[in-house]
């Protein structure tokens, strides 16, 4: 049953071979079997999941299913609020926080009949590229337990890869859906900024955060996006652009379509094996009739610097609300109010959160705002213009997701700069707002997954999902797809 897809579950439900309760129990059993090794969940919601499954069973029996995800077991990254279910953002600051409402994405999934079986582990506050910053322990890579699952949505990607849920909802601020998907050999979509509501998401970088799905196939991603995308009156950054039936556009021919190949990326520290895997993927697309055009993103080299000025500035603002008074961790034996603030934040916030708060406060401070933050915002505009010019020539862009495959646990946690460089190919898309799909395209000599990234025009997720699906169909019998995780 490991790596079963939404499409396969739908067939079984339609034929009434099994019901939702059967699969929910099977996935909960799988969690019991492997969770001590993977640590992909902060909270498992077995009682709630079984109640939802029984309700779905009745709809399956009477042919009244609400959607294609009705009865399908899913995980939710623990930065999205879930009513009456603990939501921690993987930080002890929120260890006892139980929201009284659902995030819009969660509500949409529940209304569609989806069965939520747990909250997935992540870097605390979504700060990181490895989940090593989680206050609940690192989420390990199912392909090699000595390696990270990526971050910050590492628990979501690991859970899907290890067969602990059919799909998961993550968040992507600088690559946090795409990078762990690449490390764990699954598919992840960072939608266009404004395509999916952020209401109920514990904010990291408000102008960068995107909520999106992680699953086993592009087709599953399309199915979930049909449920979660769309305008939300509770999130003023969402747009009223109509949501296509993504799954209906997956079999369009890509013959004659133009794919951009970014010349600057070859000089940005790619491992040889990833370069070779991308070259093979390029050949597959050429066999399908696509044409490659070399394009330039001249300001790409500044992307990581711009990102790590803007993002910490927004982090410092968003974390200012956690003071130990209104909610969250509250220190004991404080001498006065100011002492209480210091003690609560010192114990409640981890090392990486403090680092980003300090950096963000610095770049926003008097005398440095113009020199750093304002200049970064200007370069961000240039990066957006680079993408806009590129899409005048091409239908999508093929790019790497990460400079390396999954690194070992502890390898980079003492070197923040090296950890930040894991976002070098992904953060650009968060700065520009474009959608991007990460999907597997091979494996390295250690049999670790390699991912590639398909970047699209704003609000054109339909095209990149089609490109992903066409590649998957063309390569479904490749050796890397037949590899199994160590579990």
C-alpha cells in the first residue's frame, strides 16, 4: 500500500473494494511501524481521523462522495491551524496551543471529506532546510535515515515518501515544499503567490509564504489543488482568478512547447550527478517534442542575498507577537514585565529563530533600512522583471531544485550560511511569486533521489502540472522509480 495515489484510492472506493476506514487504519498502523525511525509527525490524530473515515464510509456506500479526496488520509504541516487539534509550529513556544478555528486550506479539505490523520513535523516556525531546527527532533529521510528529509516541510515530504499518508499540505517560503520533496523523492508544488489562502498559516515571511501540496504524482497534486486553490475573503492577498480543473489539463501535448534553460544556473555550485540528471530530463522532454531555449536571469546570483534580507525582516515582525503574555510559552518567576518578556522569548524561541529576529531587526533599523532592506526590495523587483521577460519567450523553465542531494544529519547545522545555500535555486521563485513544481528525475550514486523544478507563469499551474505529468508518464519504468525506501 506504500505510495498509493489518490487516483488509485478513488478506483477502489468507486468499486467499493475497500472503504476509508480500512485505509485510515492501514496508514495509522504504518505510522506506528515507522514513526520511531522517521519522526514525521508532531501529533497523530487517530481518534479524529477514524471518526472522519466512518463518515466518509457512509458517503462511499451511498455514492455521495463530496470530492476526489473524500476518505483520503492526509497530513497537515504543523504551521497550519487545526480546530481543537494542537498546532505547535514545531516550537515549544506553542507546545500547548490549540486553535479554535481551521486554516482555510484545512477547512476546504475537511469540507471535501478529506481525512486528516496528523500534524507533520517541520523546522520550528518553518525556519530551516533540514527540520533539524524542530523542537521535537529531526524528521529523517526514508531513503537513508542518517540524512535529513529537507525543510522546512521535511515531515510532510517524509510522511508521503514513507507511506504514512497519501498526501500532505506544506508551506513554501524559500523552497520549503520543493526542497524536501526533492530530497525524499516525491512531488511538491509551490503555487503562485495569492493562488492559495494563507489564512490560518502561522506566518514566517508574509510576502513570501505559499501553501501547497506534497504527493506521489503530479496528478495527485492537480487533484488537491482543485480543492484548496481560490479566492478567500479572509486573505486579502488571494486573487479572484478562476481555478481551472487542473486534472483535466494533464494530457495536453507538449510538442512544440518551449522550455527555458537558465544559463546562470550552471555556475551556481551544482553537483555533477544533478547536472547529469537534469540533462537526461531535458532529453526526455525533447523526445516529447519540446524545444529548449537558453534564457538569462541576470539577477539570479543576487537571489539568496535578497531573500535572506527580506525574509528575516518579515520574521522579526511576525515573531514579535510571541511575548509570553497573550498565548504560548510563559516563563515562571519573572521579576517584572520586561523580565517576563526576556525569559519567555529566551526559552520559547530556538537558536535559528533568534538569529533571524536579530538579522531582521538589524536590516530594518534606522541607518540600515536604506542600505539593506530597501535595496533588497529593489533587486527583488528586478528578479521579478527577469522572470517576466523570460516568459515572453518560453512556456516554462526547467531548473534544479537543490545544489546537492540530501545531506547527512548534523553536516550543516553548525554553519548557517551553508544551510541557507540549500535555497539557492528555490528562493528566487518566492521572490518573484511564480509557481514551481518539484518532481523526481533520477538518483545519485547513493541511491538518493534527485529533483528537478518546473517553473511557470503566474497563475499557470496548469501548464507546469501538465509538463510534470508528461515526464512521469514517459519515465515511469525508469530504475529510480522502482527503488524502495529503507523502510
